[in-house]
C-alpha cells in the first residue's frame, strides 16, 4: 500500500500501474482492500491475482472499486473439486480484458462488462451457468469448462473470434445459436464431441478461419459451407486417431486446407473455384494396405475444374486413392506407398508442373509420362533405383535426387542423363546429393 502511494506521489505523470500477486496469502487481502480504497486507485489499470483463494465478495469489490481497471485476471489452482453452488458476480464499466484461470469453486458466473473486448475462462471446471452481458465483446475463449451446457445467457452479438476447447457437455444447438447471434465471427476454434458437425452460410456468413479438433470418439462427418472460408484445419486433439469418414467443404477461393490424422477417411468433397494449398495426411501405417478405391477425393468447381496450387498427400497407399479430375500445379507425396503408377495420379491432376517424392517407398522403378511436368524432386526414397527412373517429360527442366546413401559415379550420372534427355531435351544438369 505504501509503495502505491509513494509511486503516485513521486511520479504524478504515471497513469497506468499493474499489480501482480503470484501467491496471495490471507493477510494480503487487507492490502488489496487498502489499494482499492486509496485515492490513487484510479491509476491501477491491471490487476492480476494468481494462486489465490479470495471470497466472491472481495473479487466483486476489487473489480467494481477500481474505476480505471482495464485488465483483470484471477486464478486459484482449483481445477477439480467438490460440486459447487457458489456464484460469482462481477461488474465493471472500465474492464476490457478478463481471464479466469483454474477457478473451479464457482458454479455460476454473472458478469456485466459493457466495454469488455476479450474474455477467457480456462479450467473453470465447476461452472455450469454463464451469464455474460458484454455488448462490445470481440473474443470469447472457453477452455476446459466441462460442465457448461448452454450459451443462451451470453448477450454478446459482436464476436469476431470464438474458441471452445474441452467443453464436453456443450449442446450443439447452443453453439449454432451463438453463431447465429454473432454473424461477424471470423475465427472459430472448436473441439468436437458430437457425431457430426455442420457449419453453413446461415450460421457463419463471415467465418474465414476454422480449426476443428477431434478427440477420436464420436465425430464421423464434417460439412463446412462457408462462403468466405480462407483457412481450415481438421486434426486429432488426443493421442488416438480420429474415426472421421466424410469431409465436405464448399466455398469459393480458399487459401489453405489441412486434414490430418484421418486413417478412416472414405471421402472428401471440395467444391470451390481455387484452393492455394491442400494437405491430406491419412496417418496410415506404412504396412497397412487398404483395399482398392478406399478413399475418394471428389473435386468440383463452378468453373471448369477446381484449381489447386499445391497438393500434399502424406502417409497413404496411392493404390487406395481415387482422385477426380482437377487442375494441380504442384504435387508433393510424403511417406506414401507408390504401389500404383504415379503417372495415373498426375494425369487426373491436369497440368502438373512440379512433383516432389519425399520418403516414399514401394517399387524400385519410377515411370512418368507428362507433357507439362517441369520439375521432379526425389528426396530420401531409398527403394527407388536411379537407373530405373524412366521419364517421358518433354518440358522437364529440373531433376534433383537427394537423400542418397551412396552417390552414383560420374559414368552412371552421364548414363542416366543421356537416357533422360532423349525424351526431355530441355533438361539442365541432374543433381544427386546425400
């Protein structure tokens, strides 16, 4: 308390003070009360209370009495405890950012923050009722709030960013209702505990960035129909792989789509005009051979064919993959079983200019026949024999082979180069490296 008064007297130009208590002892509560009642309390803009056990009334008064408070955070390391019936009421006309961390001893929150921009509830494991009156709220993060079922008492209608992780009890209809009430949401991070998820233009007309985490227990289908979609990521949230079987995406011009850890995926449908980057990581065991036509990649476009600038396929047996016609500029295959002719994949992908094979395995021979292929990069494909690379690519300019245990001799390099140049007259030097 003396420090606050001394600082304010010695430095009258100071307008912002941050008080952080890492461990609050019972007798320190009196000090916090003294700060609130002092004539210098309007200088305090940030109050952080960590590892503290403070009564609800003291928390309420701390927030209410500090008229200039902009940021408030509180945590008491209470994650899992006995079922609670306590209520926490907070009211502030100045607060713009609030974080409650590991506060597991309140069953109901009732907040009134007219100027609040960001609210984070992390590890609030006992809260089951949320009353949030924050008309200016832009970012809402609910993390490990395992008892929260409904969001109907959240009156915010100007959200731009929403993050929901490990909220196991949340009802899907409550999420959709919140999204409908906030049509300006641009970023959504969601951990799904339901069997299906659908987001469309009616519930998410402004959504641009989506991250979906699957714990591998129930989710089998995802349907995304967002006209302004820019980035989409689907991946597992736990150590177990997902059981996701169908993914459908509809938009116009998408920058990046990443679908990871989906060994059971049977079909992915993308309807768009352009996709700058598409990565599919099936996470299938290297020795796990799926039946023919196990996974279908269906591409549709309002124009002639879907344009994909860079297509990346990881950990998949190409023999179990069926790709519809599209137009791809660059293809990268990583940890894939080349058990079928790679040329068949290139043929379905239109005018492919660049192909990269990284850590692929399978046959020792590579046969390619493409009029448009300009670059071929082979990285650490140990099963592939250098003298079994047969290329009929008249536009080929670059051939790089790296990750070799033993480099070929100069005579072998000249022999391979002469064979390749017979059908690739524009080929420059061929590079072999470790």
